[in-house]
C-alpha cells in the first residue's frame, strides 16, 4: 500500500499535488474561473456577522489560516479556538450564526462536542471533513469534503493541504456572496488556485535539499519557527509536525512576537526556520531575521528567490520556493514544512507513521 515509499507519511506528502488537484476540481468551475460549491449551503454568508471556527491540532491550524482568508476576502470577523477550550468556555453564540468545524477523521471528541454545543445554541454548523461517513459529517447541518483519501500516517499532511484548499474556496464563496470580492478578483484567485498542484510538485523537487538540511536540524534540541500573516499559523503547524514525529522541542511564533520573549532563546544552537513568501509584510519579517542573525541564530529561510535576494542575509540554508500569489502560499508551503519534519525524524530513526503516545484519531478527551 505504501507503493515505493518507506512510510505512509512520505507517500501522503507526495500525493498532495494529486489530491489537492482533485479537491480543487470539486470546488472550482474551471470553465467559468469561479468557485462553485458542490451543494447549496443551508445559510447565507451575507447574513452572518461573525464566524466561529473550532478544531484540534493540525485542523485547528488550517482554521487559523482560514481566519486570515475569511477576514481579508469576505470581511467576515472570525473567532477561532481549539475545540477543547471552546466546548467548556461555552461562548455566547448568536442564533442562526455559523460555526465551522474542521476535522480529518470526523471523530475527534472535542470537535464533536463543540459542534453539538453550537447546534444547541441554534447555530448553523458547517463541517470540513475527510471521512464523509463520520459522526461529525453526519451531525453537522452541512458537510463539505476534503478529497484527500484515507490518511494513515498519524501526522496529518495531505488532509491539511486539502483542508486549506476547501477553506480558501469557502472564503472566496463568502467574499462573492458578501460583495467584498469582485468577479475579477475571484478570477485572479481561481487562476492562482489552479496553479497550486503544479507548484506543490515543484516544491517536492526540493526534497533532496531538505534531506540535507534535516541532518542539521536533527542535532538541535530546540527549533523555532517564525512567520507573519498566514505564515504564522504555518509556523505553528511546522513546529507541531516536527515535535510530534522527531520529538525535538519546537515552537512556532508570530515573527513580531520575537522581541517580546522568545528572542532570549536565540543562540548558535537554535535553528530558526522562517516561513516568508515575498508578500506585503515580507520586509517586516526581514527585520526579525536580522534580529536573529545579530544574535548568532542560524536561519533557515523558506521563501522565494525574490525574497531571498531582497533579504540579503546570510542564512544557514534557503529552501527556494516557486513564485506565487501570496494568498495561496500556505497550501504550497505546507510541502517543505512537512518534508523538514519527515526527513528529520527519518534521519533520527523515529517511527514517523506511529509516533509514540499519539493516536490517529482522538475519540476520547
Ligand atoms: O481528525 P482530526 O482532524 O479532528 O484530528 C485533529 C488532531 O488530532 C490532528 O490534526 C493531530 O494534531 C495530528 N496528529 C497532527 O499531525
């Protein structure tokens, strides 16, 4: 079943151009250059004053990326929390408002409980799920599938990139409905989305480089991931991926938070992985990289050639990513982030498909 891959995780990372392409084909009308949701949703994005998102782990990070997209493209305020907090915090939720839950398995206990709570408050519930027969898919007022296929590796990879793909399509649909996204802007985003599977394939070409880099990361005790904007949740996801399969301590931080604490950790022994596509706030991230470099920190930049040239910094390594529309960057940048964790853990001889203490689906609290 693993084909010519050593691990399910490796296979699933490599499947992404295909499964993201399949997911896109389900949500995009290619001939019209617009998003076309496969079924009508039982609510109208125009009627919402707020969107609440809950999920756990990697699915939560997909939701955090989506917060940026919904707020930017649809001007819809988003509140997001991990499901284990949301369910017990018992937040006030407006009748007829919308709660969005995200789950690969569709069986995560806390996510299911937060969905039930939202329903009891009279909310519409929309689930982004990978297993269409799951409890969450059945109980939500509407479920939209990620077409990632079965994910076996405990570390979520292809489900994550498919979640991002569906969430961006939803944010675009919301933007159109709310009149905040012109037809032209939508066409531009759809054009960018269509290039994503090919760009992910390009990113997979960097695997050899990442493998070399992983040998260095494997020596570290701590690794810091930094990013701004949607690269911030990607930093959180990168750190989670590394810690769950390599057991190296890793933390993700909003780059702007560096000087509010974590900069105290920086020295030559701490690799700092900076996720920075050349977007509108790239310059801000460059100043954070300078702060790291000035303290002897070793920077690994995941960015494009333009950004690397503009930064003009001595990095320990640069994983050069293709040029792209920054809106779709999280989907493509998921690839090097996953490859870094995967190759570090494989090099260290860890069981990447079955990391210690972890279960694929967390059906108990
Ligand atoms: O099945 P779910 O998407 O609801 O699972 C949520 C988390 O348990 C899951 O993403 C977990 O964090 C993974 N091990 C991450 O790689």
